[in-house]
C-alpha cells in the first residue's frame, strides 16, 4: 500500500485524499487550520459555486492561464463527475444563471461536510492543526514531511495542495511555493487576481456602495482594449469592484505581468520602477452607463428628457437618466452649470453629457492586494509538472494540485473545478501502485507516525 500525504485540507487536498484512497493508497491529510475547508466555506458568498455546468468548451474558454495543461485532468474528472460525486455523497445541487452550480441548501458547509464524510468513509487520517514545514527527499525522491512541531512523517508520495496567497487568513499563505522552490521548481510570479481596482478619480469615494446594474465596461491597457463586458459593478472607497470588475482584473493582471516583464528586460534586470516611486502602465476603464442605446439613440433620449424638463434647472432634469447618487458626479463631469436652465443648454453641452454617459473614464492605479483577491494568478510553473499525473518532473513522488499551480480562471465555478480536477488526478496518481515506482521501504518504515 502506498503511503500518501496530502498537504492542505482545501478543495484540491480533500479531493486528492479521496482519490488517493480510492486508488489504494493509505492516506493522511495534514491541515494547519483547526478545521477543514476554511476557504471553501467563504466561497460564493457562503453558498459555494462548486462548479459550472457548461460544456467542455465553456470550461476551457473561462480558464485564463495554461488551459492546455488541464486537458488530462479535466478529462479524468470533469464538472459532471464533480456533480455526480457530490450528489452521491448526499449533497444535492442546483444550477443557476450562467450555469453556476450550488448546493440546494445554499450552504457551503454542506460541501465541506460531504467531502469530510467521504474521507471518513475511506478511513483517511485527517490531522488538523498540523503544519508542514518542509518536504523531505531521500536519494532524489520524495520521502515524507517535516512538521513545524518537529515531528516527521514518512511517505511514498506527497501531494502539495496548499493553495495560493489570496485571503491568507483562510490558511493559504504561500507555503507550497516555498516547498516547490526547495524541490527545484520554478515559480511564475504570483499576482492577486479577480480583485478590485484602485482608481485615481476621487469622486468614486463619494459613490461608495452604489451598485450599477446592466452597464458595460471596456478596459484599455496602454491604449489597447483588453476586456469588455456587460453586467454589474460597485463603487468603493478606493475605486471599483463587483463581478464585471473582477473579470476585468484578470485580463489586467495578465497584461500587467507582460508589461512588467517587458520593463524588467528593458532595464536589463534592474527594478521595473524607475526609482521615483511606483510606475503604472496607462490603463483606463470606460463605463457605458447606457449600453442598450447607441450614441444617436441616447442623444434623442436626452433631448426628450430635456424637452419634458425644459424650464427646470439642469440639476433637476437628470432623475430619469441616472441613479440619484450619480447625478452630482455627472453634472460635474459634464461641465454644465447645475443651475443652468435646461432650455439654455447648448447642443455642444448636450453632446458632452451623452459622451460621458457612454464613455465615463476611470484611470486605473493598479489592483488591491492578496487579501481582497479571489484567486492568485501565477504559482508553480506547469511546464515542470506532468499534466497526465500532476507529478513533479523534478522529484519522483511529489505532486501538485489546485491553486498552488499556475492555473486560474474567471468566476462562475471554474476555479473550484480546477481544484477538483487537478486534486483528483494528483491523488489518483499518488495513490496508485506503479511498477516503475522503484519504491524501496524507507528505513524503519514509518514506525511511529501512526498511519
Ligand atoms: C472569497 C472567495 C470566494 C470564492 N468563491 C468561489 C466560488 O464560488 N467558486 C469557485 O470556483 N471558486 C471560488 N473561489 C476560489 C476558490 O476558493 C479557490 O480557487 C479554491 O478554494 C482553491 O482550492 P485549493 O484547495 O487549491 O486551496 P485552498 O482552498 O486555499 O486550500 C489550501 C489549504 O492548505 C492549507 N495549508 C497551507 N499551507 C499548509 C501547510 N504548510 N501545512 C498544512 N496545511 C497547509 C491551508 O490552511 C488551506 O486550508 C473563491 C475564493 C475566495 C477567496
């Protein structure tokens, strides 16, 4: 029986442990927190958008980094397999708008309970409050782990499922990156992603809490359009957030990474910043407040509104066009005096109002930090991991799964699907006896480690 240690009791780790046990392994899962699935618990605002019911193409078109690396793992354990697994485990699911899948109870805790139940059923040993300090290697292959309390556990295979760096309070503090580096792996620099933007416009702060529905945004990075989308956004004390913005951030971070690499190369390896403070790429987010209307239709609509309010002051004529809190900002940006009589507004002024309604600019100053990021973009470089097994190409018996890898997707259940698919394949490969393993019994064979 292969002894498998899984580091991390998140989505990827729990699925890896289950798959390793099913493959015949004797499995021990180590989690540094006092409970399993702390991040899973907060997913989908506590409801856990566990996967997406769309087809294969939908999944791959929503994966932002290294989609091809996921071909085998998704084939092995796709979204249908996840849904079947959870339903069989007693957790009934429902599909909502955008093919998003949730537990019918709307409680993420039911997903965690289902996974914990399945681990128990397979007699997987779960050790909570147990933090791995180091992965041990003997003669080039994986031999076990050293714990922070000084103890050590022998193993034939170790699955690293320690997550990324986002929402560090849930336990994902980047330990897996260190383990990977110590094992000789390269890292793609981790960046916060699916994360709000800081913007330079002070008026955003005044609109804090205002949510705009059915608007569209387009994001320009160094004058090139890199994203456009329709949906909902939110103003905050630092800038903008909400579903559309989180999606836009994923494209922003991708471009930002290229931009930063380009600057590094230009500076021949010196700091990307010029020493005079943080350098930002020129990036602007344009909000179209009336995406359903063309420029001409909007102009006609404004004319009609003005006609109905022709004897009123401009500041009192915009109630039908914008949410009430947005009106002072639109007045300011239009350059039209708020007290001006509507019938005195010039054609040019009206044009300007229409222009900012269709293209309200916000200058992006970068993204918020890891504590506010739904995921980490970057991580263990996938070229050094075998996509058919999730095994390290550097060390025999070492496997990676989940967000610790340089894999990420847009919102909609796709990130958890990455964790399920890679977790399942890593666990299955780690637990399976293979003739080519060349496994030798290690010293006194796991004498005192209790599993
Ligand atoms: C607020 C929020 C909402 C989200 N909502 C969704 C959603 O609805 N749908 C979706 O698809 N995705 C969602 N995501 C993303 C999704 O949660 C992650 O992609 C996924 O949980 C990653 O799983 P993981 O197992 O790789 O890592 P994690 O869930 O981060 O698990 C890693 C585990 O490893 C443990 N660990 C770390 N280091 C050690 C160590 N040295 N020793 C022992 N244990 C260790 C940690 O304590 C942690 O429990 C959301 C993320 C956030 C932050």
